[in-house]
C-alpha cells in the first residue's frame, strides 16, 4: 500500500513538472504546440537509456510513467491548465488585457478556437446584415494574410476601426467582444483584450485629467479592442470647452500612433453617431467600417425569449408563447429610438420567472411535478407584460 501511494505521488509530481515546463514553453515560445514539447520531454529519458545501452527496464519505466503523462497533456492542451502560470507571467498585463485577463474560475475551461467563435457569432439571433458585413471583412483579412505569407503585395490604407450604429439591445457589445476574440485567433491582434468605456470613464471633471483617464483605457486595450458605447456623448456641440473634446483628441492621436496595436469600436444611435463623426475632421477618416444593427423583428424577439427559457430549463407553455408572440408584435410596431430590443426581452423573461415563482408559492411546492415547477403559463406571461392575468379577470367578473 505505501508503494502505491508513493507511485501516485510520483506520478503527480511528474505531471506537475511537465505542466510547468510546458506552460513556460507556451508562454515564452508563442505559437509552439505545447504537446510537442511535452512529448519531447517524455521521450528524452528513453533516448538517454538507449544511448547509454541501459536494460529494457529503463524503457519499461519510461513507457509506464512518462508516456501516459505526455498523452494526458495532449488531452488537456486546449484547456487553460496553464492559467496559474500565466497569471504569474502576465501579472503586469492584467490591467492591459481588461476583461480577457485570466481568472481563477477559468481553470480547465475549454478554449474557443476560431471555428468555435465563428459558430457563436453565426448562432446569434438575427443580425443578418451584421454577419454578412463581418464575413466579408474576415474573408478579406484572411486573403491579405495569405498574400503576406507568400510575399505578395497587400492593399494598404485599410483601417479596422469600426462604427456600430443602432438602438440599444441589438447585440453591439456582444458582437464587439466576439470580434476581439476572433481577431486574436486570426493573429490580427496580440492579446484579444476587450475593454469597455463610455463618457464617464473617459472624461474627468478637472483640467488635465481627461487625457490621463483616456490614456489609461487606451493602454488597457492595447493588443485588442477598445469599445466605446454611446460615443456621441463625448461631443457637446453647445459647449466647446467641454472636456469631452480633449478625450476625442487623445483618442484620435492613439488611433494614429498605435494603429497597428489598437482597434477602436464606437457605438451609439445612428443619428447621434453621424453628428459625432462630423464633429471632428479626423474622426471620419479614421473609421472605414460602418455596421448598422437593425432592430430585432417580432419573431426574433420571441426566439430570444424562448432561448432564455431553454437555457435555464423553463418550459414555455403554448398559450404563453402565443401571448408573447402577440406582445412582441405590438412592441415592435410601437417602437421608437429607445426600443430596448434584447434588453426588453430579458426584462420580460425575468418578470415572467418572478410571476411564475409567485404563482406556485401559494401551493405545496413538494406536491408539484418537475414540469409544473418549470412551466411558464399564459398568466405568468400576462403578469410579466403588465396585463391582468386571465384568472384575476374571471375573479373580478
């Protein structure tokens, strides 16, 4: 028994050593396949045994202990088993990497490759014109990269900075975050950092502090994407002395000086963004990719609602589905520039869940079936939409 414990401890020590060496190789030698390094490390003792003409026992020990460890490394190579080393190695870059920085709960989380990210983008509800525009952009970037690889000339002058226009809740932030990750996998950016900003995080209250705040956000986004939501708020037409103008000038300088290491995406309402881009001669020339995010149609809003139910295990009754379909149609026809799109759907979904919980709380919960515990009824949907449910109406009569 003690020998078995020693063997397990020995195997664990070897695996930790292999993970450590593989991690350091991955961090120092970017682009090197880590499992190649680990297989080489596993094969090294066998090569020494063969070179020294050792007995077959050396080969047996090698195959028994080291080769399975290397194979285990291959199975885990696409997972963040190296995060704990990466956290130490990139400690100074955590702020710069923003939302993409390593977090302990990501340990053993499967990494998403380019195919996974593209599938996630294409799997988003609606956004047909957005996906088409991005597909054309990605195709051009792939072709340019192949030309560079072959030493062929590449069309110059193109900018990757983007303008997203549209109403709230149309997926602008979600798409921008995916673009940062996709660009990282394509090799367009270094870190894939995604940093969000708005007027409150870029503009200070006192003279000289706005440039400092803006530069901090820029530094955090280097190697990735700086996403500025409601960017039009930086420009105050009726107040030329507003500090937002300083933020714009600082941003423009960084977009020029760091154009090979920073991608800026600005977003906001269509009309306001047009006025914002016209406020400074340098702004329009920096942005060459304009993408309009259209409002979700009623059937797309219903798809988002049902997907939220499915994700959390709720069952949407047929009468609830019909009610929400009619409700989304009414919301869509009465929409204005403040129409919340997916945000409105999420609010309705949460309200429906609360209504369902309140409805069943008046009964003996242990007596309910699993289906009854997870079903959203038509009355729940009516309460969520602010209408009087059918049962209350019948009671009033």
